[in-house]
C-alpha cells in the first residue's frame, strides 16, 4: 500500500528505521487452503498487459539500469477502488509515489518500465526492487485469482532479471519481499501490506489466514514449473519430500553453544520448513563450545515436535541470523 498523503520520497539518502510488531506466534504452512484451491481449480494467471506511461521518471537502480534485486508486493488498502482508478490516480500523483504494475483478479498491468526504479517503499528499497500493487477484491474466487496472478507475476519478474526465489519476510534477505518486510528490515516506511489483507481474506473466504510464507511457496512453484528447465529444478527426491509445518514464537534470551554443537548444522531457516534452505559450517562463524549467542525466535515442528532456535552472534541490528537444532545450544 502506498499512502500518497503520508509518503515521503527519501531520495536524499536519509534512512529511517521502523520496527514492525509481530504476533507472538505464527505458523508457516507447507501448503495452504488458498494454494490448494488455486491448484485444484486449475486457475491460470492472466496475461501481462503493457501500458507503459512515459511520464514516470527514469532513474537507475543502485546497480544500474535493468538490475533490480528482487520484487516488492504491495496492496492498495482501498476497498472501493478498481485497477483502472488506481492507475489513473497514480499517474496524477506520481511525484508522491508510484509502482511498476497493478494486479487484480483478472489483470496484470505494467505501467512503468521495470528497468528503472519506482517510488513505492522509500530509501533504500526503491533503488533495489521492482514493485507492484494488488487491488482489493471481494470474493473467494477473485482473491484466489488475484493471488495466483501476483505469485505468477513475481516469478516472471524474477526470471526476467536472472533472480531466483528467496523469501525475505523471514530474515530480511532475499528476492521476494512484502512491503512489511522492507519496512521492518530496511526502513523507509512504516507500512505492513499486504500481510493484513492476505490474512483477513484467507480467514474470510478459506477459513485460515493466508501468509507471506504461503505466497512464497506459490511463487516458488510457479518459478520452477514455468520458467526453468529440468536442470534448474529441485531434484525429484527433494521435491517429493513435503515441507514441515513449524509453529514459531518470539523469544528473547541468551545462550551458549553446547559441548555437542558440532553434531548439528547451521541453517538460514528451520531445516525442511522452506523450499530454499542453506547450510553453513560452524567454522564460518568461528564457533567454539561456550560461545555466547542471542536467541530471538523459537520454532517447533508440528509433527516431529523438535525444537529449533534462531540466534545471532552479536547484538548489532544487521547481525546475520542462523537457525540450529536445540541440542546445539544451552539456553540461559
């Protein structure tokens, strides 16, 4: 969502950090009612309509023209507007804010050249990401079609610019961002869309909240099913393994690496909870038994019941975050 009355273009290089509150516990789903409905209904995404308007400014991304680093997903927060009304309003007020494209249940309309940055999330996100808005829709079918269009378009943009799917809402690093994630991890805004819109419509039409984790799984599926060859897809053995459901809860604690830490591995997510999970060696973080860490999240696998912790090795705001099985830590 872009509130043009409150939005300030922070092209001066000033960075304002905002903290976005999070619920005490959330559940990341390997699949969701919305995604299952899209699959079972064989919903096909809309074709992209090009309606580039020449009045938008053309400024290069921080790495150059045609070099975005990911995609930001917005939502207009206007329940009574249409996609054409939103586009007309944005053209008339582009000096305040604008995005590259708009999506609803039936359309994907590109209005600004994605090779140049848009003004949708402030500094520094504007100089990094392609951005598009979702217009609010008001039925079960329309919401499923809109989500499908948004996920497919995200996958399309990633492929267009040689990027691979990587969920950023989880740790502030990646190629698929909500506006909320940008505000939380990079600053420049205090908006939280499309998280509330997804959650409310998921509950209203499908009986359970729809999350950015669910959306990311749909992006990942579209990307590997439509935009890569078989050599780039996950192996059949790994893709056949269902992802684990994990219940997360915020935690603030200190701990030390246990005497058994070397028996486990470091990850960027809870192991097998996300499609893209990276491993790290303990030597890369100069680990030793008894080394102090700062715990900020806890994850319990719904089926196995095993506990995992997310932690950093310093209190710096940008400290890299890691996940490890509980046995690797001795909590204070």
